[in-house]
């Protein structure tokens, strides 16, 4: 018997809708909260979200745009894009009457403040219990009940474990952790690295280059994570290496797809959120402020900002001095 019976998901995009489905499958009472009344009305009427086409929404899920209604739940999941998480939690905080777990489901780092998602939650809703959910999980796979495993971290192990009990099912297996920082670093950094690997694939650099770039990407993700206090096991777990493998190998990833288009010299897919685009500049600012070398992420940031061409960035990476593997 879980202590968390009701769940509300804030943000009715692809991921929020998939997570609402997950919570319903786990037997929770679920509210899905869209920011826009019209959008909520359309999903409620059609029982399908255009951002997750072809996946029928269970009739048990209440769809609303009223934050006050959502705020009554025992657990809140925030599934907006990372740069909108503070605004969403600020608005939600006005309606919170008890110290409930607020789980960040976005993958990114806040611009300007350089804050990770749970730090943003702690600031915007000081009486909440921040947590993070991240790992290899495409919304479409999750919503279609294909088997998925993720990591769910909170500072308090009992809370993390209770949240896993509340959301887990045979086809959605969350593993609990107290390494909040490790989990959020993996989710944020892998998106930037997936753009790099997408570019290499788009440039037809070959399967060996794809494997090498993914591995060297992991080396810099792990270097960054360890310097910021993350545990090595977390970085090599679902939310780090696991999600990196997924997003660096599949065009189903919007970040990989963005890289692929850039590498081919095509226009990026329109209207698709690729979080790595906004994470890249803030990730390298943070890394440079801590003297952490992240050459692959730096190359991605330079290409996205127009400071480097793709060919110059590739050549820059390939002509770095030889060194010991670490
Ligand atoms: N899609 C996936 O497979 C996965 C995504 N994620 C992460 O989840 C996050 C969201 O991605 P995803 O759902 O795919 O993106 P989508 O583009 O599908 O949807 C984003 C949603 O957030 C809503 N939104 C934006 N700002 C606010 C706000 N202030 N309050 C409430 N809602 C808001 C948008 O509303 P509107 O419709 O009104 O614009 C939109 O519905 C990202 O950080 C992503 O990395 C994590 C794992 C898997
Ligand atoms: O985070 C994801 C899978 O774990 C989704 O990846 P994209 O945002 O690149 O589509």
C-alpha cells in the first residue's frame, strides 16, 4: 500500500502525458494539468494528445488547466521544458498547502542561474520535497507500455522508495536513489552529447566514430558529474550511461535528430523540443567555471551558436593532442 495515492502531472506535452499514463497504470488517481484551457479541453474531449499521437489516454485521467486542482495531489510531477520549470513551480507553489514531493521530469540546467532542476524546485516551492526522475525512456515507448527503466532520486531514501512504489509497474520500473545531483546531471548532459553524435552520423563518419564519440561523451559527462559530487555508479547507471546510449543511437531522439539534420546540412525538424540546444551553453559555462574539460559539449555549443562550422569542430576534436584514456 503506497502512502501516495494521487498524482498530478504539470505539463501536458508528450512526456507529461506518458507519465500520467504510467501513474494510472500503477493504480494512482491521476490529474494531467495543461497550462492552456483550450489544450486541456481538446485532450479531455478527444482522449488523445496531439503531442503524443496514436496513444489513447485512459478515461480515469482527469485533464484540467486548473493548478489549484492539481496541487491537491499527494505527488506532483513537473514535465514542462527545463527552462519553464521555475515558472510552473512558482505558479503551483501558490496552491500548495502541505509539504508534498515535487518530482522534476525535465532534463536540463536553468539559464542564467546555472541551477539544476531540483534546486529550482527547492527555491520556487521551499516547503516541497524535491525529487528527480530520469533515464532512458521515450514518451512514446512509455505510453505504449513498452518496458522501461528509470532512476528516481530524492535526498531521503524512504521518500524515493515510496515514490517508486507509487509509480512503478511491470512495464515502468523506477530504481530509487539518493544521488539527486548524479541523476540530474546525466539527464541534462546526455542531450548535448546526443546532438554531437547525431551530427557525426549525419556527416556519415561511420559506426566506429559513433561509438567513439558516445564513449568520449560519456567520459566528459562522468568527469563533470564527479566534479560536482555525483556518484560514479549513478553516472554509469540508467540516468547517465543508459540514457546516453538511447539518445546517441536513435533518430527517435529529438536531440539526435537535430544533430542528424545539422550534420546532413538540412533544416532542423520544426516545432520539436531539443533540450540539448538550451543546455549546451549553460553546461559549458558551468564546466568552464569549474575547470572541467568538455570538448565534445564545447564543440556542440560552438556549432549551435554559429561560432564554429561543423567541419572545423570535427577537425578540432580529431586533432586534439593524444593523451591517456580516463
Ligand atoms: N518526450 C520524451 O520522450 C521525454 C521528455 N523528457 C523531458 O520532458 C520535458 C518536456 O518534454 P516533452 O513533454 O517531450 O515536450 P513537449 O514539447 O512535448 O511538451 C512540452 C509541454 O510543456 C508545456 N509547458 C511549457 N511551459 C509550461 C508551463 N509554464 N506550465 C505548464 N506547461 C508548460 C507545453 O505547453 P503548451 O502545449 O501549452 O506549449 C507543452 O505541452 C523536457 O525536459 C524533456 O527533455 C524526458 C524524458 C522523455
Ligand atoms: O530523454 C529522452 C529519452 O530518455 C527523450 O530524448 P529526446 O528529448 O532527445 O527526444
